[in-house]
């Protein structure tokens, strides 16, 4: 399966600051790159995704950037709010399967 | 409203028994996926289920332990067989809902005693 690495494992920011989480993957055939947010006790929720023919996608305070040459993509959250506190997972798709990164626990301090 | 319904939401089972988890999608999907998530951990793919063919299992997971059914394009089941306490986990199904992305059921929290 795909080798997925996610950094950092924990991230603590002050409310209003930006947060960036990076995901690297091994399979050059990967063509779909989603990010999931998981709150405690809940299912992972898709928050943004990008396909391989696009370099960047933005949705309000959330953006994803993709560098296919370097095989990494990043989640950017601007103007963070306490409700952004959760665990975030990347899950690049390889051969119609998606393998999850190890997760990043984001803590937004009020 | 839920688009992938999963049940049961939780169960406590005796070791040696089996539990079947059901997953219903609100639209036809080609592929469905089953994951396991240990507390505080990431999600691990168990198997991929295509309608009309046998499921494809990931390394470390076998059909005898986790038989999967996929009778049609909107439904799948995962059975956890001959359970032991090590099988205690959250089990999640997922499906590719095309433009809506890969989304998850609400999960089944299994405790084996």
C-alpha cells in the first residue's frame, strides 16, 4: 500500500493564527488528495480535497496545496478558531484505495 | 442527514462470538471500504468490497476473520468472527460518493469482553 507520512503529529496555535499540516506520499499514481477532520467520538469528515490536475484549492478559511513532483500536499487553515480543534488526517488515493496518515492533533487556544 | 448509515452504533460482545456490521449508502457506489480505528490511532484499511466480486483484503486481514458481503451497489456487511478482546475497536465503512468525495458511516464501537 501507499506510504503516507503526516507532520506534525501535534500542533498548538493561538486563536486567529494559521495552521499548516503537511502530508507526503509514495505512490506517484495517486490522483486524489483529501483531508479529513475528526472530532472526538465522531466519524472523519471530509473538509477539502484536490485532484491531481489542480495545484491549489480554497474553501473559505481552508486551503489545500499540492506538489505532485515532490509528492506532498498540505492543509492550510487561516484565522483558526477553537472549533477547529480536532484531529486531521490526510488520505491520498492510490489505485482506488485511500490510506490514512497518522493524524495531526490541532489545538487552538482561545 | 446521514448519507451512509451504519449499524449497530455500538455493541458489547462475548469472546468467541461474531458480530455483523451493516452499511447502507444512499446512492449506488462501485467500491465500499471497511476500516478499523483503535482509540487515539489512525484508520487502518481492512478490505475493499466491490459488488459481484470477492473483497480484497489488506495485509494482516483475512477473509476467515473478517468476511465481507456486497450483495448490491448500496449495501455491504463486515463480520468480525470468533472475537477476542484485541478486536475491540471502532469499525467504519466508507464509500466513494463521486463528487461528494469519500465519506464515512458513523462507525461501530465494538467491545469484546
